[in-house]
């Protein structure tokens, strides 16, 4: 089983950082996974490439200098090409303060909360800026748990019951963080429901994750 590495850029608020920690506690409590939060610290020589979340953001911006949104796939490609992925394969997640977009069926999405491709995840906290503290905390926690759920195969099989194709396969069970939320209000509603319910994944998604070979 691959360990999970999580980093975020230096602009992330302390509340966002607490929410990431809370999501990680949830992952550690439910699944037998090693999780390392690198946060905004450099994990290798900061004068070289692939050394911190800020480096990934800066590099992605160099590829699209005139855009207000970052292409999530660029961040994912950078993570995929990390030089030590070969020797030490791991699940990689980055959270950024910039707004993210991604291509879907030939069009650009207005925005995306997070994008998962294989074992690489790019998340943004940008759209949560208008929320109050509790909502923001829950929204960030939800995006971390949702995208890690995608990496680990939750609701990935559309032949499973209670799934739907909605920009990727998603769960339709109540109180499950693997439901799709295509706007901020729905995303927050789902996060609130999961929090009140106390269990962020439904039993089906939990079983999917426990069977994950990744
Ligand atoms: Zn999703
Ligand atoms: Zn579910």
C-alpha cells in the first residue's frame, strides 16, 4: 500500500491547515495508511526543483502565465514526474490557494475543487474563501477525503449500486463524502451532512477503499 504525502502552498490559512490535519486523522483512524503532511515545508534542497508545494505552483504558473486559474492537470503532471516517485512510490496530494480548472470532454470547467488522476491529486481552497469558518473547515476536510477516496477506488465501479457518472464516477448514498458536488452550496451541504453523521464514507465506499490495491 502506498503511503500518502500531502503538501500545500504557503498561502493556505491556519484554518485550512487544521482541516487537512482533521481529514488525515480520519484517514488514519479508518484505514491502515501511512500519511505524511509535508505542508509548506521544503522536502528537498529548496534551490532545486520538485522541492516544495510552492515550487509546483510557481512552475505551473510558468506554463500558463496569463491565466487566472491553474490547470490542475499541470500540477498532476509535475507530481507524476517527481524524480523520487520511482524509488519511493507514493500517493501525492497538493492543496493550492489558486483557483483550479481542468479540461473535461474538450471544454474547460468553470472551476474545479479537486482533480484526481491515478495516485495524484490537486485540490484548491480558493472557492471556499466566501464561507464562514465552520463551513470552510468542513469543505476543505471534505475535498481531501473525497479526492483520496477517488485515489483509493471509492465508488469507482459504475456497476456497483448507488453510483452515478457525474464528471467521473460518484456515490449516491446519503451522508457520503464521495457524492459529487458541482457547486459550492452542494459541496458545503454534503460536508455538513457527513460531519453531522459522523462517518464521512458510506459502508459501500468504505468497503471499496478497504479493498484498494493502491
Ligand atoms: Zn469526485
Ligand atoms: Zn459512498
